[in-house]
């Protein structure tokens, strides 16, 4: 019987194949008290399990194929850092020594404590790192129990053998192998590496969001995927024929011949479209009316520079430096470590500009400062530039590292979440002091263009003040939408109200773009709107000439740019702005 499961569309395309069910992501844990003379033996069991997982992940890193996505290497690094996190290690020892919990009980108890802290984080991307911690703990438990990897080939089944004749009808033309799709509760980066090396054509997970690691890797690999498909791993049976519609976020189980024929046709059309997009790699992003458009990449690690160049990005529009600060148990990266990372990114871009955003974390982020944020709404608390200004020594350490890296190539420095003129003055004073500190010790550094994120409505409303102080602006649409509409993106009860096409949001974006144009200063968009091809024409019509997005989205956006005439789009964009239902005009 045909049925469908709905989730989040995170990676485009269509995959059709037999379902391979990964093992459940939760393992049964036995809880019992130990004797005092067993404490050290239990701690040794934990240590041996952790060391085994570290060795496993290090081997995966060593054996990683050259074409593996750079996001995967970065996420493996995150898991290795979590394995050595002091809060996890010391907490487990506490439960064993002080409460006499057995090793598995201590490990899962500490997981629950840290998980609650992750749940309170307002940032979508960082909050979803809770899944990484859970997967690390599960890997330790598997090694302690002697259980292997949760991802493997599907076992043979009578139903599968009975359907050999039907397989021939369902296989793609010219194929003799049965395609497989992976269905799991969740997938870790290490599992994803095995997935990359396997025959899987797509995957479905019960959990995850648009910024989860599975979504990030899926987009970078351009493989059809649906995440957040609640209950999929329980509803789908081993060997079921499954269609993954990565465009609509739908999973169709046991499809009828008519549905299969429709999706086979769509697969062929998508394959042709991707071939056409690949031909645009070396084509300059210029509109029909000769407007040059900047298509930049968002990256999180220095090694991501190669992926950006691989799709023709003309620079990095957003290097999220906070990734270097995550999961370090309070041991923040020093100047040398940051300098090496920024320099690697700059040199990796081979002379193209790299925009480095200063750290966007706060009291609610996982820096293990020994206390939890007591504010009622961390999204409005000590975060981003507010945290940096509250920790000036840390802030200047980062600024010095960025300035030194600028001696190796073109660097732009971007400050997040500014809202007050006083914050602007303090921030620029810290930058001047960082330069003076480098001068005092005779250290070499280079020039930087200085920019600000426009992600708070107040900043958009006083944009002229920002343009007096900064060389360029970057609109962070994700936070701008959240703060403009008073929508907590993490609250499922109001998530449907998170609307990029809300008239107020569009007017703020349009006003910032127009103000920058009047001053002759560059304005880019680096939020999800920049990589959404449905928004490309509108943003071009509003005057945007610089887009920054995930590397996998660049060629599709370039195609829209090449087809656009900004002179004709300008009047239409004004009509959209004036409308009380912009979405209707956008789809007309």
C-alpha cells in the first residue's frame, strides 16, 4: 500500500531505491550501582571506549577519499573535539566516583545534562550540535558493548527475492544493480562517510533540521535527502521501494507504477538540468543588461575554500569563525591557532577575497564557562558582538589574528549583530587597539575592509549611520526575519510564521540595499535568501549585486542571474514591495 511521510527538503533531487534501515540510534543501557573498589575499572572501561572511537574516527579521516566533501572532514573534527571535551569527561568521572554509577549510566546521565544546555541555545546551527554529542556517546556505548557500525548492507529477505521480476521494471535504464536508499533515525558524520563510499542514492532521517549536519553534508554532496521525517525509520520496512523527493521533502513508500513513472521522468529531467548547470562553471555571472553579479560562498572551515573554488565562487562572503571556538571546553583558540586557520582560508582562495565574521557566540553558546545563561530569552542576550565587547582581550586576540592573515591576501572583516552607535565606536576602537598592539611588537599585518552585519531591525533603520563607519554591509536575513517578526525559529508552534516574504522584511532589505547604492558601498545578502533561486530575481530587482551562499547553491543561482534583466525586474520588484501579498506576485 502506497503512503507518504513528510519532512524537510534539504537537498534537491529524486532518489528511488530499496530501503536500507540503519540500526536504531539509541542503545539499551543497563543501570546499576557499583562497589567502591570497582570505580577505577569503570573509568577504565569508559576511557577504552572513548579511545577506540577516537581511533576509529582518526582512521576515517586518514582514509577519506579526495572527493569527500569538506564539511564532512569538519564535522569529524567536531566529533573528535567532543570526545575530548572536559565537561563530558569530568562529568562522567563524577557520576562514577561520587554516585557509584556504572560506566554506561554515568555516560548517559552526563549526556542528558549537557543536552539540556544545548536545548537552551537560541542559534539553530549550534543547538543542533546536540545531535553530534548524542552520536559520540552512542559510538562509545557501541564499542563498550562490542557492537559494530550501525550502517551496513541490507540483509537478504524472502520478499526481496520474490520481487526480482519487479526490480527489472523499477531499475533505471541501463542499470543492473538495485539502487538503495538509507533510512535512519539519525546519521553521524562518520556514518555519512560510509554513506559517501557506498551505493546509497539518497537518505531519510527521522530527525534533523535545515542546519543539521546531515543537511549540510547532503547539500554539499548534492544528494537527495529529507530530514525531520518523523517516524520514517519505524514506518518504512527493510527492502521497501522508496522514492525520496528532495525538492518537496516527501518520502513515498511502495509507490504505484504510475507514480514511479512520473518520478523516473523527473529524475531524467533533473539529470539533464544538472549537466546544463555544470556548463556554467566558467561563465561570468552577468545579467542580460550587463550587470556583473558577485556570487560568493559561505564557509565554516579553512578547507572549505576548495569547494568554493570548485563551483566558481569569486570569493568567500562569510567565514563563520565561531566554528573554531566550538566544543573546546573553555580552551578558546589562541592568536596563533586562529591566524593559521584564517591564513589557510585566505591562501586557499588564491587571491580572491575572504570575508571573516568575528565570533558569533554568547553566554548561551557551548564555551563551557561553568554557568548557564539565566536570561529568559538568550536570543536577546549577551551574544555576537555584545559578547566580544564584554570580553575585549578575547576579541582583540581574534582581531590580531585576522589582521595578520590579511598580510597573505585580500581580507574583509565583518562584525555581527551591531545595533547601536556606541557599539560601532567601541568595536572600531578595539580594532584600532589591535593594530596598535601588533605595531608595538613589530608584527606584520595587512589592510582590511571593515563591514557590519545588518541583522537587527534597528540597524536597518539607521543604516546611514552604519554607512558612515563601514566599507560594506552584509544582510543576515535569517536573524533579520526572526527579530523583525518576533519569531523564535526554534519554536515549532510559530515556525510557520517565519516568512522571508513578509512585506516588512522585504522593505528593510530593500532600504538597506538602496542606501548602500546611494553611498557607493557594497551590500551583500548572506542568509538563506541568497541561495534560494525563488528569491534571486526579486533581490536583483531590488538592486542587490552580491550574493553569498552555500557552495552547492551557486550554479543554480548563477543560471537565474544569466537569465535576468535588472532593468525590467526593477519595476516588478517595486510592485512586490508595494503589495500586501508579495508571495502571490513572486509566483505569478
